[in-house]
């Protein structure tokens, strides 16, 4: 998994922000029921974010991230990938996620993303973004191909090969936030992604944080706080730019 279970997003809490949150069970078009967590500003928001977790699925880090978005006026839904194989109940820290990851497909993940987008739109979001991490980063970029009227797709340290192959299908702007010291995603991988996006005339920005490891976006990674701060600023600027 990307983050340890006691990790938290490196984003300041806005004390006193008027928000609400709830655990959800959502239903995809194929009938799959899956767990999700929604955080909503008390004042109506026309901007929403679907959060795609790392390979472990939904756990506290992503619930906290949803809260940080809501504190800043953006409705957020973080969801779990494993409704088809693990059900919707809360899981303990010993959950063996790998066999469930291996049973996911792009089609099933994107069916669940579509249900999250529908949930946000039903509650007033007119501009919806995806923000994903690792496994979810790749799937976030693919949402730009598979989801209609997506406002933008953000990926942290995602494997870019599949999105590069499908660059001509990407219908939304892309933000890629990559780790320069990632042991599994190379500079050549990122360069190939940029070349494919350029060739397809996709609106994108790809940022590589030199020396930063995979999963640098974590309060515990104090050494990379500057990279985390910059990445978060870029996410919020991206959402602001493409919400207009």
C-alpha cells in the first residue's frame, strides 16, 4: 500500500469549517454495492471531487482527505474498490487487500467512479474532478477517457503507461504529480506519458518532485513537506482553474 494506516494528509485542518460527513453505500450501474465516505460543505458547492485511494482501498487517510477538501468548499466522495469481492463492511487493519486488487478491472473501477460522480451531481456539483493515488492515480487519469463531462483528472504517482496508450481518448485536463525517486515509475515512463499527451493535444501538467519517494504526500514524510505543500497547491489551483 502507499501509506501506513496511521498516515494522514499533509494539509492543515481548517478549524470551525462548516461541513458534514457520512459513511455511504453506493450502487454502480452493474448492481455492485460499495462503501464510500462523503464530506460536504454546509454551504452549497457546485464543485465535487471523487477520491480514488491506493491499492488498499478506502481507509482513514482518504476519509481525512475528503474532509480537507470539504473544509475548502469542495464536496468530496472517497470510495472503496472491493465491494464485489469484500462487501461494504468496515475492515480491520489486517485486511489482505492484494487478492482483491487482482480481481479489479478498469471497467469495474470506472463503473464505481461513475456512481460517485452521479452522487455528487445529484447533490449539486456541476464540475466534478477525480483525484487518485498510486493505483488510483492511474485510474483517475483513465476516468478522463471513460467518464463523460469530467472537469479534470489528478493523479499522484500513478503508473502512466495505460493512460499514455489511451491519450487520444482523454477528454479532460490532466494533472500528474510524480515522485522523482519512485522505484517503480521511471523518468522514462513520465517522459513517454508527456510525449503521448503532447501528441494527442491534451491539456496537461506533469510535475516531478526530484528526490521525493513514492507516497511522499504524507504528514509523516516531513523531509518532503515542501513537495507536499506544492502538490496540494497545484491540486487546488487546477480545480479552481477548471471550475470556471
